[in-house]
C-alpha cells in the first residue's frame, strides 16, 4: 500500500518512509521486507514520485515472497496513479472520542463471571 501526502516539502524534496506491522512476521522477516521497499523507493522515487511530497509504503502480507520485478511494476503503477491524481480521496481524521451508543448500557460487565458460572 502506498500513501502520498503532497505539498508538505519544498518542490525539490521528496521523502519516503516504510512501515511493516508486527502481524507480518518476526523482526528478521519485517526487516527484509523494509530493505526491499527502501531499495525500490530509492530507485524509483526520484524520477516517478511526487516532488515535495511524503511517500509512505506499508508492508502487507506476501511482500517478501513477491517477485522484485512485480513489486517494482506495482510501485510504478501506484506512483503513476498518485501523480495523475487518481488515488483514493483523503480520508477524514478519525474521531478519537467515543461513538454515540457505544457505552455500556446496564448490561453485565465484561470480563466478570457470567450468571450460572460456578467457580
């Protein structure tokens, strides 16, 4: 997955970041995926990236096993979509507060004994 935030830097600058969740595997596995992504970004971003933008690549399942040529093609396609403005629209910031109706309305407390449980 590629996230691009345009207009955060001077036009001559473009930055990138790479992240891989712990759900993907152990540290060795995640670091291998990050190295592959960084190599791709260093090669492709100077010519195909958005000038003055921050680019973030998020590692997903199957990123290490995937053929390097295929990864390159997919990144080039994603960058071309971003440059053309055909990416997904920006998401609204998540509401960090509680959602209406999500409070506990008098039901049994979670984590406690259920009725009928004998210990």
